[in-house]
C-alpha cells in the first residue's frame, strides 16, 4: 500500500495519531485528542477510527486509546516526512516564517509526489530537522528520537537547550521568535510559577520574558 492510495482524510488521521503518540512518549492517542486536532466531533472521529482498524492501520481497544499498526506507522511516517520537508522548503527557500509554514504544508502534503519530495530533500541537502526542530524521517522511515522532556519539567535556575517547539500554536511561535528563542537556544526558568506565569531568561542575550505555564509542555528541551 502506498500513501497516495489513501484518501486525504485518512492520511490526516494517520499523521495526527503519530504526532500525538510521538509527543506523548508513545502513549495511545485518545479519540478526544484526535477529534480536537482534526476539528471534528468525537463520534465522527470514532467512526473513522473503526474504518482504519478494519483496514489494519490502527489498533483501538475501548478505553485504552488508539495506536498505529506497523503498516499504519509506516504510512504515517511518509506523511510526516512530506509535511516536515515541505515546511522546511517553505521556510528556507520561500522565506516563510516558522509560524506560517504549517498550514500550507498541510495543504501541499496531499498533492506532492514521491519524486517532488525526493527533489526537495536533495535540494535542501537532506535536512535532519524542520524549522520547529522536529526530526524529519528518512525515505526509509527512520527518525531520530529527541526525547520527550519538556520545559514544564525544567527546574528553576537550571539552563536547558530548546530542541523543538510544537507548531500547533502560531502565536507562541511568533512570541518566541520575537525573543530569539528557537531550536538550539538555551534558556533558564528564573522563578517558580506565579499566577500561571514563569519568567524565562535567554542565556545568549540575558533577555527576560514571561511564559504561561500552559505553554511549557509545547517546548521540548535537553537538560
């Protein structure tokens, strides 16, 4: 089976399930999470998951969430590869900012051929990370594991390195860019949360800025 044999919505489901389980450290995706990201009602998502399970693309046991089968994972990684290479192309070649690339990559990934993706990969020099720091799968389906430690676990006073930032919140991406915080930046949480806010310090510049506690799980770090 090739990814282009599947309807666009099925491609979206597989990529979304992979994204959720990847961010959750391998934990199954819930129907609620899937429905929220795809902007659908939970019963609609439930019916779609049943169809995917019938095609042996996902496992879904009641009350235990959704995971990908080996076939589903391989197809999902094809979509992840397309998406992240397209984001990188839009950013590096066409001058998109990192908060702009996600939406257009979502549109283009369904129409892109294997040949186009291979040409983009070669033109970019086979990048290992997209603009948000997410690892780009190889054509063989291999992908780097960056871990799942987020800024939410950072101890105040300890400096950490930003490895990637989830692309689901364009406003957060713009805000971080304004303060020079991108993958590779080193920051320190300066104090304990107060009223749902922490203060962060950029090591390179000494600049201080506030972050909402709810934003911290969106930022993956290395201690």
